């Protein structure tokens, strides 16, 4: 099974359990080691899972599919770049749907490009967004104009804990791998700690508990502990320390960020929808960086606001 076939399989089933998804991914015809980012250290099924989320194809562990997944209905995510309109196909896909979109895109520029550990990227270009909306209508799928900004406008700021419920950290049990996120001077990294040290009175900060290759993140501030995505917790901590890690190259319209500070999944989805591609990975000054392309300045400003960052 290839990543393209995986998405077709997911589209046919529409929803399922985590065990079913993992079993399907293990049948993928991929034999590639991960990169040197935190994602790269994850097993293949986790890397593919996150890529499907970032590209807007599948939702995992969301309301209504707890401990499982469901496919997103097909939608053409439209945005403007370089004086033209660009549509990125997200969500469920079948061979019949792809044939219909390509046929109905007559007169428009249709692209299909491979992407590592994920299905092909499908993009359509037009002079005006209205032409892409009409294409989606002819193909019988939904569309969203200004998709990146529409998504970002609904996201809470990363320094807010509203909506995250208090939950105690694991205090006992075997096979826990425990780390604490540490900011000391210019150094920002994960540092190994014991289960007892993480639960010691007065211990505060972001902790990662991993067992059976599944990480859980807990943020302890004072007497309160909440479980939340690690990326959100990191940007809350960065905001508290007034540390800036987001860089925007206006001439190239690119956002770069250290891989250890990969944005939260929905924020990153907005960045990915700007180009349709996952970020590229490069190494500079001894650490990996992520680069997101084709990011207009208004989107970059909204990203900075959501993540509580000043653009460098």
C-alpha cells in the first residue's frame, strides 16, 4: 500500500480505530528513516498520522472520534499568492473524484506532486478565486476562500489555557520515559528526569511522559497541572520567557522556525495550506529548522499573533 492508496482506503472507511489505522500504515511500501526532527524520531505510523492532519485530510482523537480517526470531507482550500489564486485539495479522495476534478479543471493549471510520508499534493491555479470556487462546485465538493486566514481566525492564542482541563501527571507505573522541557540561557531542550522528580513538590514546567511510543504532555504551573499538546505548551512558555523563535523572510515570503518549536497542528495546517506542501527541513548552526513557503505577510502576522511571537 502506498500513501495515496492509504488515503483512498481511509476515504472509503470514513472512520475507524487507532489500531486499524496503525495496521494500515504498517503495510505502506515505505522504507525511509525519519529525519532529525522530533517528528523524525517517531515511528512511521505517527509521522504519517501527523502529516495527514497537517495536510487537512484526517482528524485524529477529535470530538466524536476519541481514540480513533475520521476522514475530512473533500474541500478545495483556496488562497491568494503572487497575484493568482491557488486551490489545495484536502480531505477524502477517490480515483473517481480525482478524475472529475482534473476533467473539470479544463483551462486551469492542475498539478499533482509527490510528498514524502504522505499522499500526493494536488493543486489548481487560476487568475481569480471565483474560478476555483466554480471548479469545486462543478466537482461537487466544498471550498473555502482565504483558507489559511479563515482557519487562523478561529484559533485561540497559544498562551491561553482556556479549554484545557486539569489532569494529574502519571505518578507510578513501569516503562515511563520522562523528560522536562528546559530553557536555560540560550539553550532550549528536553532533559531526562525521573518519574519521582517530575512529581516532586515544587516541580514546574512542561513534562513529556512516553510509554509504548505514545507521548503525553503536562504543563504544571504552581498547584495546577493540565494535559495539552506539547507544541501549545512550548509557545506558552516562550511567551512567558519573552523568547522569539519565529523568523519571517519577507522577500522570499517564508517562515522558518527551529524544529523543536514546530507550531501546533492547526496553526501548522494554516501554514501548510499557503503552499500545499509540508515544511522543508534543513540544518543550520547545528540544529534542524523548518521552512514554510509562500506565506503572505498578512498570514505571517496572524501566525505570530496566535503563537504570541514577534516576527524576527
